[in-house]
C-alpha cells in the first residue's frame, strides 16, 4: 500500500455516486480523506479488523472475499465510484470480509463520522442507531449465510442457536433460555437442512449437554456452542 498526495475534490464529484454533492461538501470530504494506492492483490482491509473507516474507490477494481476455515469465497467486485466498508456505520462492528485490489486501486479513506456528517448532515451516532435497528439485522443474516459456506449441519445449527440466543435469550442458572418457541421445522429451514436431520442433531446436542429442553423452549449453553460453531460473531 502506498500513500499519495491529497484527494482532489473534483475527482470525487466526477464519480457517479457522489456527483450530486455541492462544491463545499466535496471539498470537505476530499480534505478529510486519506488517499491510498493499493497494488494488485494487496489488501485494502482484512477480515477481523475493527470497522473504523469508509472507503471510496477512485480507480481500479477491488474484490470482497469471505475466508472461512480453509475455504475462500468471492462475495463480489467493487467498481470505481463505489462506497464500501459500510459496516463502519454500524456500532461496534468488525470486518467480516477481506477486501483486496483486483487491479491496481486508488482509494479514498475517510472516518465514518466525517463521511456521514459531510454527505448526510447528521451525527454518526444517530444514524448508527437507525441502521442497527433496520439494516443491522439484514447485515447479520448476510454474514450468517456467508459463515455457513463449507460448514456441516452441526456447526450451522450451533451458529443459528447462538444468533437466536443473542436476539431472544434470557440468561438463567442453566444457560440461556430462548424465549421464542421454535419448531424443529423452523430450525431446519433456518439452517437449510431436513427436519429429520435437524432433529437428530438437536438430540445429539441434548445428549452432549449443549442444550436442554423446557417444554417447547430450548436452553442453550453458549460457551459450548461457540466451540462447536467455530464462526465469527454476526457483527
């Protein structure tokens, strides 16, 4: 990666995604951005990093990849003018994907609070609250399905139960009680497996002490499930 001179405001306004900006907006965004040239196959950001910046691709082509265990999945390409790295607009997130230069790239890097204030005219804290309550759940689902690539039913089911525990769980002395009543068919649909195989796996979990049943409700032991899931947190 090679740093360059200041970002040119006119180059930002020539981008289709930002062509609507006023001159003063473009000038402020340009002065607050750090230009970065990344050679082909170099990393723009890596999976697991704190989501602390927004990126604007000024030239070149980048690609987003998901690395799960030994498997590498190409999620998509980023073209000139695209704004990416938007997980930084959600509170307390890490990068689930790796972004690499597919060709030599010139990228403008800016802090999310400056990007949001300049482009939208609102504080990042206010926008983050709204996004977390709306886009945040869809982002979580995207990461969950990316996580599922290359995983067996055992790991997928463990990951799905952990996500449900985060949203609908209440801690008690036995673990985390899921307040939502789910059928085996519901869980099977959630993890993309047959009802029979899902039931068999739930029975295995129960024998291993990973879950217990209370009527139609499940009590899970998150610490044990994390060991089984071997997945990143949804955020």
